[in-house]
């Protein structure tokens, strides 16, 4: 079977490209040198036997919220894929053994940060607020072709807005 497209690497971008091309009806071959698919996103018993970690899964949210994620979601669900959300999605383990568990509640995260190191929560709130303010610009950049008039207009608009 001759392929219309050959994709080298089975990371998230390669798999998404392959899936979208296949949905168009194209024949796609994905080549991977490792013994598993997924690139840097994989499940591993990184700390203790029997305790699985989704390594590098923090980047998955970019797929979940993308147009490609929306397009592929129903197809993934048909094959049994479902998201299992938790109110405490991630944590940070510090060198001194202390841990900070993040919640889905920003105010609670600020409180926890400040309890661990006074002022860190307030800085976190500021940084998250800045990211939220910049989100339309950032996601427009992520969702469009880099070398295009649309991107140039977007960048010029930010220069005018920010000085």
C-alpha cells in the first residue's frame, strides 16, 4: 500500500497530523524509532513500582483545547477514550521534601503558595493573570501559520497595543 504521507515520529504533533490526514481519506504511514508511540507523552512507573505517571502530560492541555482536539474528540471517544479529570491535577515536589498540590481553584492555589513561601502566591496570581490577559494573542499564534500575513498583522497589532 503506497502512502500519501509519511510522518516521521509519533509524538503528539505527528499523531494529530496523521489522524487528521487519515480522516480526509489519505493513506498515512507513521514511522517511530522508539518501542512505543507518543513521543515525550507516555505513562511510566517513574517513582514507585505500580504507580503510574503521565510523563510530560502538562502539554496535553494544548491538544485538549485545540481545534484538532475538537475535531478528533468524537473519534477518540468512539474508540473508548475519555478524560478523567481530578480536582487536584498536579503537584510540585520541592528538594526539601515539601509538596505543593495544585487544585482547580486559583484562589486556593494562591493561598497554598503563600503558605509555603510568603509572596509566591501573589506572584503566581499576577503571572496567571498576565497569561490570561495574553491568552487570545498567544493562542492565535499557536493556531496559525508562522510565516503569514495574518501572523504579521497579529504581531503588528500587539506592537501598537503594547508600544
